[in-house]
């Protein structure tokens, strides 16, 4: 028997943040509500970053105040520093998602920190969330490779995991921010970090830049990961990572898992419709393939 997998929808944040056309607050709220209608239970709704650096996320507070907090959903706000955490905690967002960087080049260029410093800052954000009665989790970006430093040393990822695990986050995610990983590498890194997690669950986050994202998700699943990030339509990119393309599409990830007998709790027919609806909102064809091919 296959176990359940929790899919975390990241399109309203990771998906949209690289889109040049500013998406209205109303459309962002519609996207979040559509994802919940599919059966999504946890969703990244916004990021509390400097609006000068990521203009698409400037309306984070407006989006969150427009959400239905009566729904059985966990709304996640992404934060990169203490200031962002303070902003997020002024809203009703349930969970803070912090980011630690596995490579010095990425951390230095984007945050002016070393990777180890970024891990301590992320651990502190988790503690801020916990003190405020919210949950906090951490994503380790560039866990497989960095656009500036090249391949990431897995031993260094383990060092980052140890710092983060001490703060007892809800979970720790390994992120292939620029989509360079392949399945063998995913399995190998997961096996290396597992002994240092204690009872903290592992999540995985893949971008499909080189079309290995879905295969990587299956590798993570096969290595025991039961929480996966994906984005409706395969929207996405990273404003700080040159050439990175979208997240793995929720539609295609769901198809692979559903057809493999994994319970993901999503409405597959509605998923196809929502994927097509999102293309209408974005005014272009998106990378997800299931909405065009249909269910089988
Ligand atoms: Zn990402």
C-alpha cells in the first residue's frame, strides 16, 4: 500500500513571483481559493520580501486580508529575514516559511550573508513563529546546485540541516532552486540528511528547468518524502536565479502520484479545469501538460 502525500501549492508565491505582469490581488485570491477547492490543504500565499526587489509580492498583506480563514487550510507566508517575519506576524498567516541557503554564492549575492548565517537567521524565524503561536518551517535553497558556485557539497547541506533541526521546525525542505538535480542525486542527498532530522519531516521542492523535476519528485517519494511542493500550471522561476524556470506542475505531479495509487486527496477532473482556467488568467500557455492531454 502507498502512503498519503501532501502536496503544498506554491503557485501564488513561487509561481507568480517571477511573472513580469503584476497579477491583481483579486486574481491571487481566486487562485488560492481554486487550489483549496481542489483539495489543497497547505498553500504558500505570499512572501514578505522587499517590494522593490520582488514587485509581484508587494500586495502580500492585501492578499492575506482577503483570504477566507474559516476554511480548513494552512496559509504560508514566505519570509527571508526578521523584518519580513515581523511583517508576516502582523497578518493572520498560519505558518512562516523561512529560507536557508546551501551555497555561499547565492546567500551572499541575494542576502549579503554566508550560507551558515542564512541558516541561523532561518532558525531564528522559526523561533519567532513558534513564540507567536504560529508554525515555522524552512526550505534549504540551492540544496543541489547554485547558479554562482556550481554543484552544492552534500556535506554542507548536512551542516545546514543540523543548525535548522535544532530549532524544531515543522519540516525541512530540500529545494532544487535552479532545476539541476537528477533522481540519483535526490535519493543520495535525502539518505545523507535523514539521520540528522530526528522526527522532523522532510519536504522536497523541485524546479523543472531541465525536465527532471517530476522524476526527482518520484525519487524523493521513493526515498520516503511525503510532502512535495508544486505549482499549478508549472508557473514559476526565481528572480534571483538566472535561467531557473517553473516549479514542477501540480497537475502533472498529481497525475503521476494518483495513477501510482498514492492518495493525494485532490479532485483530478477539477485539477484539469483549474489548469486551463489559470492559463486564461495568465494569458498564455503554461508548462503543465495534464490540462491539455486530459485525464486517462
Ligand atoms: Zn522554488
